[in-house]
C-alpha cells in the first residue's frame, strides 16, 4: 500500500497530492504535467522533486491515500452489532460516499491506472488484498455467524471489489450521481454475501 499522507494541505507533500487531485479533476492523469501540479500546489518544481521522483510516483501515492481512506471509512461505518444485512448496507453506503467525494480518482483508477503496466498491477493487487482482508474481517463477526454465513471468500471479494468499481466508474461517465447505484450495489452484495451461508 502506498503512503497514506493526509490530503490536508499542511505539508508540501500534502499540497502536491491535493494538486494532483485537482489536476485529475481538470484534465486527467495522462494530460497532467509536473508544471500543472506545481502550479496548482503553488510551489516549485524543485519542491516537487524533493518529494517525488516523478509524476507517476505522486499519482500512485494519491491513489494509495484515497484507497486507505476508503477502506478506513468502510470499517468505521459498519456497526458490528447491527443485523448482517444492515452491515452490508452500511459498508456499501460508505464506499459510495468516499467515491462521491473523489469522483476523478474513481474514474482514473479504472480507466488510467491500468495503462501504467506492471506498476499498476502491483498497486491493484495491494489494494485488492487490503479489501479482501477487510471483507473477511467484517464477515467474521457474531451477526454473520448467527446467520450461518461463512467469512467472505477471496473470490467473492474480488467480484464485489471489481464489480462495484466498474459500476461506479461507468455511472460517473454517464453523468449520474453515484447514489443512484446504491440499491443495486447493496442487492448484489447481499446476494453474494448470503451465498456463503452454511447449511
């Protein structure tokens, strides 16, 4: 997982990450230059190179920071004492809320990151492993055991992760609010989670 430097603008590194986010909003990763980033951050190229080797490193750290924020938000949103179906709904709602706050990241993760080749694959795998670990942890609680639902399998977690990311990206590209996909995403996640019910 990349560093989780906060996007709070209190450090040069944080300002540069915020600036990369602004540039993704305005022109996307491919069209963004280091000159664009330092202009948005109101700093210099020298300051940029003191923090990052190149544009790609800055971009990947931004993705890592937002992904960490996403997973932390999901975990914080889930009330482990609630009925298991409500826990699934809480997790999906938290996912959508974070994606809505960073729509350019959601699109870029699906559309631009894969073009970076092997380094992109490493980032995607690290993100996926963190998500599958979180899903296994969240479904290994008393409410799920009481419903005879096994901890979610890695393969199922991969389907959920990839499916919701793609659905979110296509929804944004269609110009629709992400909240419009929430009920469909909840229904799919409930069905996939319940598929792990033991007899």
